[in-house]
C-alpha cells in the first residue's frame, strides 16, 4: 500500500521560509514523478511544482523564483523549499506521485500539510 506523508507545514509570517517534506512508501520511488499541489479558489487543486524521475522541474508562475523542489531518492522523500512566502501562499499543500504512464494522471496523493502565511 502506497502512502505519501507530508510534513513541515505551519504558521509563518510573510517573507519567511518553510520547508515541506513528503516521504513516500514506494519501493521504486526513483522512477516516479513527484509533485506538490494546492487548492486554488474556483480552480480546484492546481500544481505548484513537479519534479520528474530524471530531475526535470516545472514551476507554476506564481511560485517561480521563490519555491524550490528537490528529491532524495535514498530517503524516498521530496522536499519543497518555500522562500519569500506571501499571504496568498496560504493553503493545504498536497504531495502526489505519478508513474508517468498516463499523461496528467497522478496516481497517489498524500493527506496534505497546511501552510498559513500571516500578512
């Protein structure tokens, strides 16, 4: 049974930094694409950033230059370093894993970790 467990959320002030972690119980973790998502009003869950199995990253324009995704395959963990946080970054952040076999499909989801940014 695959599980994704996020951690690292919390309450911070605008301009502060936070690092989220997502540990995956996937034996072949290194072969999975990983991503971070958050709900957007009226648009459902939108991607924040993804990292492919080969390390290619893709960032949403709203976080480009402020957020950095990385992965440690030895620890089955993906990280999201969030700098210069803004009030509008307040959200539940969900980690997801994809085999990449079906374009656009994310096979597994975590329960989320909440980030609150006070202005």
